[in-house]
């Protein structure tokens, strides 16, 4: 960073605050046989690179029976001329990821069938499936046509998924509070088992957080993790902050502890 500013300092603080507030969050591994054995979510943010190259951000998340097995966030090696092209590139990279796992399971004697690639771009799906659309992307490096060849051979398949349910979205760009919470749940990121206390009845409590901000809140919010540490009740969430939200801040409630 050649020209750090106050904005960068504030952003760094928010990152540290989030990390501090989510120390007990872990990847949960269990098993869901209703999920596809092997699948990958893929997404991209077209031309998101702020440099003159204007490359796109790629993101992918590989799941084995609903458990997160691998993930990736990176800039694409080429400059895509359209969102469809960028999505086609990341879908090809995702195909390489799931085929690695497919070969790995095959090597140990487990037949998993055909893995699924999920994309939220219908144009990229059409180009991947239809050889007649090849002319639209003839200028792309031949390695990115890998996905089409493997689809024709029945080694992978591609399906549409809505952007809201595409869990690779958070690997491509900054997201808001609701998207982050949804993605964390879908990726299997949850508080460590044994740290979650019972939910409390609705009761206005005084909330004191870092930055000398005091406000009144209601702890009857659903899908939040409540814990007790050293006589303080904490809840994972966000705190209102100038310019947006600071995610993962601990909210400390000091009143009405006797009601627990």
C-alpha cells in the first residue's frame, strides 16, 4: 500500500474487530445425504480489478455431502470481455476442482456419480452446454473450453442457482450483513458447540460497545448466538457504524442478567 489513508485504517480496524468477535466460529462437519455427494458453487465479479487490467474476481466453494471441502478467491488470469465470459472462466476452474475430488474418491474406491457445478449466470450455462455457441468465445484460451469437453463426456454437469443462494458470492466482492450471515450458515461456519446459551425473552437492555456508543436493543432476535462469559451476556451480530456495518462485533449486555 503506497498511499494509506484514514479509510484504509478504518477498514483494517473492522477486519480486526470481526476476527476478534468470531474467535469461536468454526467450520462444522456433519453429513447430509440429501445433498449431492459432490458439488461446487462458482461466481465472479466482472471487471472488479481497480487496475488498468480490469480483471474479474473468481470465487468457488466445493461441498462433499453439504460439507465445505475447498474454497478459492482470486483474480482471473485473463481479462474477460463480458460477465458471461467471466462466469464461463470461473465455471471451468470450478470443473477442475470437482474433477480432482472425483478422481480422488475414485482412487479409494468410492463412486460418486456426476458432480454438479452451480452458476447464477444463464449465459455462461448456455455456452457451456451448447457447442454451437463456441463461436462467441473463440478468442478465449483453449484451456477454458475444458468444461464443455467434460460435460459432453458426462463427467460434470452444470445447473442454475439463484444469486441469493450462490455461496461463492462472498468470495468475489464485499457483501452486506444479511448476505454474510446467510453465507456463513450455508458454508457451515457456526459458533463452537457448547458456547451457545439459551435464547432470552424480549427485554430492552442497555448495550455498550467499543467506540463509546451506547444504545438500546432487544435480544429476542432470531438466529443469533448468545453466550455468557465472566458475568456478561454476549451476542454475535453487528453494530451500527458510520459508513456501514462492523460485522462480528460482540454486544455486551450488562442489565437484567438476573433474569437468566
